[in-house]
C-alpha cells in the first residue's frame, strides 16, 4: 500500500529573508546548498527542474511569494505517489531569518519508516548547509560537484574510516576542528558531523567551498570558485581510494 508522510524542519539562518529567498528560489542559489544543477521558472505555475544527467526531476511551483513563501510539487505517479516541498520565511531582528520547511507526499508500496528517517537526516544536513551558505558565501554562485562511491562486492560499511584517512581527517574529528585535505589543497574547519551505523556525514567549510561527504554513497560539494574538472578529480580520488567501479 502507498502511505502518506510528512517531514517538518525549522532552521535559523544568519541572513536576510531576501538572501534566503535567493538561496531557495533561484537555480544558482539551490545549487549552492542542495543538489544541482537546477533551473527555476520563477512564477506561480512555473517549473523547477533538476538534471544531474543520470537523474532528472521536475516539479510545478504551487506557491510563489518572493521573500515569504515557496512551494512546489512533483507530478503524481500512476499509483498516486508524489513529493511536495514548502518553505516559509520569517524575518527576525538583527538581520536573521527563520526558515520553516515541510516535505510531504505519498510513498510507493515498500517504502516506510526507514525512508522517512533517512530523508529527515538528509534534510538536517542540507538545511544546515543552506544556513552555512547564506552566512559565509551569500552572493557567490555555487557549482554543485558530485561523485559517487565506487561499488564494492563487500559493501560500504567498512570504507568510511578508509575515506577519512585518505582525506586526512581524524575519525574522532568534531565540529570546529581545523583540517587539511592535502590532495585537493583544502584547508578548512569541520562544520558538520554525524556518526551513525547506517549513514555517516562529514562537512568541511573551506575558503571557497562547502565540502559534503555522505557516508556509503557519494560526495556532494558546493564550490564558489573555478570548479572545472573537480567532479572528475573527486571521482578518480574515490575510485582509487575505495576501489571497485562506480555504480
């Protein structure tokens, strides 16, 4: 059977409502903290589209109030499944903003609490990254750089420590620790850590990028300088470090 679900989040952002709106309602803004590349036809009834090459997704904008309210919804599948996202923006004193986010929809048969739990953890990371983008890189268009972990016959559970060693990041690194990823010439600070048996996250904020490592499957970085060749370089690094073939 299909089932309804709802994920609600709230995050305080150190930026103005206008800066938050640019981050959630423009293609370059979305690419700077979420997946990409996105294109946005900014109007009620317009389309919001993601095209990663191997994955495409398109939604219709159902609410468009610049600086206040954005919502969009995917087309319904034959079984009635769909996803809908809603953002509510509220300005606060001293230039800060509260962003309320709701992800709702109907899941296909076979998807349940595990999907909702993973999506919830993923949104925690993405919305934190949005706040980091607005605070540290607002006005600088970001390029999304994606590379997959290579497939491996023994799975991925034991390869997280291998990746951390190759990056030069201690396994016990905590938020606020300074780290250097020598392979890529990155010096930055750990800004996000989640340690979980099923899924680990590591975030590093550098001078020109927000680097995001998703345990067991991929890296998804947001670069605010020249990103030419970076996806290929990261893919080669992952393949060499973790072995196997990309899936």
